[in-house]
């Protein structure tokens, strides 16, 4: 395939390993990110640094964006030294970030005026999926543009789904975030209940992961909760950003989501503590522990023999 010259903006937890896969796949990759230090290991692997988004978008076939939120995507494209100013007709921009579906459609319409395709391509599978190139990628936008970049997406993920027109990938990602957030509450509650019954978290995870109660969250976040490892992963503040997108979409469509709202409140409790927003989402367990009156300690069971 010809799409070998790649620009990549945003080399954080998710972006950095994805750039590594593209480099190992034989692509020439120019990277830009707000904090250059996070891109340094990629420069050792062969990526080229650009000081601005426009610099990362010069003389490329495909531009990947993996930043934080809707305003960030708008900024790297249309802000000062933004990429859009230098993108030639026929370029495809692939936005791997999780942003709002309506914001996505606006960006796509704006870029379409200059003959540039904008595909929303949010991912799921976590930091583990990014490192192992096992992500699921949910794509919205023109089928012709999707077909062109599909071989590149296959270097980054295992399951690549063209969902529909612009914004459809982000709309489905919002659904995914509902599943993740609500499922995580179940994982926390099950682990606490097991503990109160004298069952170690490792036993629960091992015994139940392959059954009907098993989930990605249980298999991946359960062990981190058990070990007290709250490093991100997926930061609480990013999950809250996603749940805001979810609630906006739900409100606009009249869909009632009380379980999602409850998950938001649990994450808000984590965020309320210093540094809480930067913890991984598995830190929801700490909010539950406070509710159980045990602070950072594992709850102990009031004896069922009494
Ligand atoms: P992250 O580690 O914070 O990475 C985002 C990167 O984008 C950071 O390096 C950040 O720079 C850079 N950035 C943000 N705004 C920028 C701007 N205006 N100009 C230049 N660079 C900018 O977050 P992440 O976990 O990789 O998540 C990235 C996206 O993927 C988010 O939309 C998130 O919701 C989504 N996502 C994450 C996961 C996960 O498990 N982590 C899973 C699925 C989807 P700084 O380093 O200076 O902050």
C-alpha cells in the first residue's frame, strides 16, 4: 500500500505504543505532542519530531490524532500552527481520540471543504490493547477513506469495524463507555463482597473470569485493584470526559441512564481527592472502600456468625 508517510499527534499512554507499531510496520512517522519528553523514546525507534501540529502534517498521506478531548482535536487541526492549513486534498485524518459525535461531524464538514477526509476512529481495549495491537477500532466516515486506511488500522488493532457515517464511531464508543463504567461498579462490589466473605480477590478473578460474570474489567482491572496498583491505564478524568459525552448524547436523545450517572458519581468521589483524576479507573474501588467506612483499607466483614 502507498500510505506509508504518517503524521501522528499525541504520544501519551495510547498514542506512543501505536506509533511504535507503525514504525515496526515500515511506516515513516513524524510525531508531535504537547510534551516532547513523552515522544523521546519514539525518536530513538526512528520517528521524526515536529515542533508543531503543522510540522507533523507536512508531506504525509495519513494523519493520526490521539489527543484528549474535542477542543484538543480542534486545536491541533485548526489552532495556531494547526495541521489543517497544510493538509493537501486527498489526505485522510484518522482521529483515534474519544471526542463528541457532534463535534466530530463539525470537524469532518470543515475538512471536507478542503477535500480532506476525517474519520472518527475511537478505540477500545485499554493501554494493554494499545501495547499489544489488539484494540477494537470503531470507525465513522466515508467508506472509501476507510478502505484506504484499513491496512494501517490493522497494524494497530485486532477488530476494525466501519460503523457508519461521520460520528458513528464516536456514538458507538459512547455506548462502550457506558458498558465499561457500569461493569466496573460490578467488579468493585463483587471484590468487596468476596473479601468480606474471606475470599481473596485472586480466587474470585481466577474462578469467575471464564464464567457468565467475567469481563474485560474483571480480568484487567481486578488484579490491579487487588494489588493496590492505581496507576493509569485509563485516567479517571478521561473516563469522566467520556461519561460527559455519554450523558450529553443521552440527554439530547431522551435516553435515561441512571446506572451511568451513578458511575459518574463514584468517579467524582475519586476525583475529589488530590491527584484522583490522574489515577486509573480501577481507583473506583477506593471510593467504594470509603463508602464502606474503611478508608484505604480493604473492608472487613461484620461477622455473619452474629
Ligand atoms: P494521555 O496519556 O493524556 O495522552 C494524550 C496525549 O495527547 C498527551 O501526550 C497530551 O499531551 C497530548 N495532547 C493533548 N492535547 C494536546 C494538544 N492540544 N496538542 C498537542 N498534544 C496534545 O491520554 P491517553 O490515555 O493516551 O488517551 C488518549 C485518548 O484516547 C483520549 O481521548 C482517551 O479518552 C482515549 N482512550 C484512552 C484509553 C486508555 O485506556 N488510556 C482507551 C481508549 C481510549 P501532554 O502529555 O502534554 O498531556
